[in-house]
């Protein structure tokens, strides 16, 4: 069996849909951040698949840039999660909506 670009793109779409479902449905802030990471990784998979199919390195360069942005997002996101948890004692998004002011 030969793996084509369609296989990679279907897998990327499935991962993106699972991540979007987690962002929309879940109530825990940590799960939402993990779902966002899943969505970013699905975009990285699509970048690499297109890069391989087109025969150039542009998609892989974009993947590396997206990976660095995702790492920074994880660091800032986890710092915010820890600060919110120590202040409020919960990570439930419905409870945190009261922070709007």
C-alpha cells in the first residue's frame, strides 16, 4: 500500500476535528489547551504533507515556525493555568467566565 498525500490530509483533518471538538465541548481549561495543541499539530502534518508532495522545503519551514509558536503558547498557557488555579481553585471554564468583569 502506497501512502499518498490524501492519507496525510485525511489524518490531519480528523485530528483537527477532534481538536475543535475538544475546544468547543470541554469545560476544563487544560483539556482545551491540549485540544488547541492537537489542532496545531494537525496543521503541521498538513504542512509537511504538502511540502513532500510539492518537493520543496517551504512547508517544513512553516512547520518549524508553527512548532516554536506552539511551544511558546504552551509555556504561557500553562503559566496562566497555574495562576488561575491558585487564585480561583478551579479550572472550569464556566466558573472562569465570571472574570469578565
